[in-house]
C-alpha cells in the first residue's frame, strides 16, 4: 500500500497535472529500471522496455480506479511490457535462456556487474548476484520481482498481482526459483575455485563460458559428488537474508542510452530524465510506500 501523499500525486497525474506526472515518472523510474534490467539480464533493449513501460503507465493512468494500487499496477504494467518484448522478438523462455541469436548482452549495461559495482557488494551478496546469470529467462523475470520483495521494496501481494497469480501459487513459483538460485550459487563458488579441482577443470574444457541452465546442471551435479567441490553446498546464507535492505541499482550514469531516449519522449519522461540524472535514485514506493 502506498502512502496518502503518493496517492494524491497519482490522482493529480490522472487528472492531467503535468507536474504530478513528472513526479510519478521521476519517482518510479528507478523501480521500473531495476525490474526490467534484472529480468532482461542487462540486454541492450533494457532502455527501450523501460521507456515503453513508463509511456504505458502515463497513457493508462485514466483507467486506474484505485490510486492506492498504483505501485502494484505499475509493476504489472512493467511485467506486461517484458512479456510483450519477449513475444515480439520471439524470445519466449527456453531451457537455456533467450532464443534469439542476436540477443547478446550489452557489456556496458550488464546488470549483474552494475549491481555488484554500484552497490559495492562482496562475499555472499556478490555470489548470489553473480548466480542470477545462471537462471532461465522465466526465472529471471520472477527473480526481478522477488529480489525487490526480499529487499523490502515490494510486497508479496504486489509480486503475485504482477504475475497474475494467487499468493499461494506465487509462493510455489518463488520457492522453485530460489532452489535454482541456490544451485547457481554453488556453481559460482565451484568455478571460482576451479583450479583446485582437476575433474571440474576437465569438465569445463567444453564449456563456452556462457552461463546456461544446461551447464548449471552439469556443474552442480559434479559438485554434489566431488570430494573437492561438495563443500561449496555448505554455509550458504539464505538469499533473502542477503537482500534485506539492499538498495536499488542507481540509474545515474548507469544507462546513458535510457536518459537519451527519454529526452525524445513524453515531456514527463524528459523531466524525469533530468531529475534522475541529478538527484536521488530511490523510488517513492520504497521511501514512502
């Protein structure tokens, strides 16, 4: 539930108040950016999907009957844009990741690296962030919401609503995804110490270096039975405990393409681009909701 103050801004924006529309975009741009960036794994089209999500938010304000439900509605709008992106580019979730041969991560927008560097992560927080690279596409979309829930930005109800699932079904999906994430954390640990295990070094000779579900399973299977690598399963702090209170990844300086695109879009987005590049990056939702 968002605050009465934010609800009042939503009401004004819905009535056409340009200043209120500017305030909504500037306040929630970091939230949308974090959801899309993590769900699309830092691919070059992240900025486009963020911009489309915000434009659809502005265009759809008139249909929002309950201002108090704005944040939940915006998250759902953003997830719909992510799904539309996958469908439009024939990038439906598959076992090994994205299907499109041209769907290559933009090195300058790698969301995992941005998260680690800009939030100064180390230890197991760094490991769990690196592990997200090994998740399938549909699990990354779920992760993008659950990560913010664990950090205290979203509620489970908002996550379930964005997924169009009951709270119970959402809980089952989250539990499965967390299991895959834990396995991926072991893979990250094993690869970090690969020089200590000759068997793993031999196994990895045929790996192309790109994280995938197939290689996550192969390396995890090795780690379960290997006397050297089996210890990586021990001492894992629950991921949600590592994410509590974790800040959003800042936009300023992290997505120049997005800011440039916003300058050519809706006036509200132009104002938000300027505000976001010079001010705080915490959304209203986290600060006041």
